[in-house]
């Protein structure tokens, strides 16, 4: 039984390796989708803080905004490096260019996170970009599609 499980595990590793090894232009949307998916989740975690029981002090909110802005800015820089490789003239390339211009640095991102909307503007733009590209990150999938968590 253990040998069978090892064999299945090795088969899975070897079967998934070629798909992850691609570095051509066809995998650029997938890489952008993974970055945007991570940004979307990070932004949502920050936005969920406003509903904490007991609220947040101004100091705690500023610390959370600083941390989130730093991480979002790092993802933004990764997107900026990918941007020149994405086919020009597509809607995604145009929207990504506008996003990169509108949110040029960590300070602009932090400003939006600290306003009354708790980062609603940047989160909306990240989500609209994310919906335009495939997000191929692995995620838990239920074996019973009718009963999704």
C-alpha cells in the first residue's frame, strides 16, 4: 500500500512539473493572475479588519495599513516587471498600465487603505484586473461540487 502511494505521489510530481516550468509568453497571464489573486486576498484580509469585534485603534489600523501597503507595493512591482512582456493593445494591458500609473508607490496605496473606504478603490481595481486573467494557483477543491464551503 505504501509503495502504491509513493508511486502515485511521484507520478503527480512528474506530471505537474512541466506545467510549472513554462516561461514563455503564454504563461504571462497566469503569472499575472497569480499575483493579482494574492493581491486580492491580501486586500480582502485588510478590509475584513474593519469588522473586528471591538473595532481597531488608530495605531493598530495604521500598523495594519503599513504592513498591507508594503506587501501590495511589492506585488505591484512584480506586476510592473511583467507589464512590458504582456501583449500591448489588449484590454488587460491597458487596464494594467492605468493601474500602475494610478498606484505608483507604497504611499499612494497606504493613503487609500487609510481613507474611510478601507482600501475599497484599490481593491475594486485589483479585482477587476484579476477577473481578466486566469488564476491558476492551486486551491482546495471539493470532491462534491454541490456542497461548496
